[in-house]
């Protein structure tokens, strides 16, 4: 424990009754005085103090009471006058010793930790090898089997193999790696080519997830620009509320239909016949196509 339970120590001390009588105090006030003396001295890691220190730690009301306090504490054995004029405090020696020991250990541990991380930082910055490398010997040179020895050539370890595949453009890992989805480019393409369609400002997590999925299907910005332009030029799409950025990103079919021209105007060679059928237009305007 960092500090002594001074209340328990005070209650169990035989000198307490004599201290009460000398100060003409009740038990509660006397214990409070010892509590403050031990508590404040331990907080400062002090085992001694001047007359002024003792009076302050015991919360003496004035200088006269401070002198009486110090005299009474010395008489009953809670204080011992030293040659340097200070008073050695008794009653919590074990706790002070433990506190000093723990503080010293913590300080040494902190210094060791700081030294360790300083070495790691220096190694990362290329100033000197990391401690583990300083202790290790030189890396062994891979042996090449001699002709006719029957010894198979050594295979690279798993980490070497992974590193080679990762750095190689033709490596297996390079083939599996998907291009990073350009979120901001998708928003720019839409807002710059949307025409009268609703714009998009917020790049939410849900939209990011949809962009990642669509980009995995078609990692080509030119394709997406063409799909947006064809959708924006469609009178059918502009006349309803369904043709939005979220609709285009929703699944793997909406953008395909837009890019294929399913919603193009009939006079531009599109496949839509809604202009020739007013009833169909009234039925599907504002709804999902």
C-alpha cells in the first residue's frame, strides 16, 4: 500500500492517551493531529521536519499551539529532536520505507522503459540497429548445394515468399489485391455530370460500402462517368425521383442498365418506349423503373 492507514496506527498506539492529556484534547482531535502529521509527511516522502513543518502538518491554529504540539509530541515519543534542529517523526517508519522503495522502483522502471523506446525510435529512424539486432549475430548466408550432392535447394520461408509475392506485379498476392475505391472521385463524377438529378454531399459509411462493391465490379472511372452522363441525359430519369446516386450504387444491375442506355430517350436510339405511352409514363413516374 502506498500510504499507511494512519487512523488504525493512531488508535493502536499506547502514546496516544498521554498526548491527549498533554494537549487537553479529546480522542478524536488527538487522532486527527497524528493523521495529518503522518499523511502530509508521507505525501512529501519526509521522515523529519522543522517545528514550523510539524505545526503546519498538524494544522496548528497559531504559533503558540504549534510550539505546544511539537513539545507534546516530543514528550510522548512521536518526535525526536535531531542535531540539525529538525524533528524525526515516529509511528510510520515502515510505511515511509515502503513508499520510498516503491517510488524508487517505479522511477527505475520508468527510466528503463524510456531507454527501451528511445532505442526502438532510433532504430526506426535509421540511426542505429534495434537492441534485438545488436545482440544477434550476422545473418547466415544461404548455402548453395553442390552439383551431385543430392541436396535439394533451400526453400524460402513463408515470410520471404509473402514479401516476394506482395512486391511482385505478377505475384499471387498482387493478383488478389483489389484497387482502392476512389470515394471522392465517385462523388465528383456524379456532381459534375448529374445534370438536373439530385446532388450528393455526404460520403456516409453506407455509401462508401456501396462504392467499394461497385468499384470491385468496374474499376474504371471512364465507365462510371459514361453511366452518369447517360442517366442524366435521360428525360425519363430526370422526370422521376428514383434516379439518384444511391440508386446507381445500390446493386450490380442498376449501373449496368444505365451504362447500356436502357433509360436513353427514344429519339437518341435508346430502348425506352415510355414517350409513346402516356399511361405508362403516368404509372411509373416517380417510382422505381
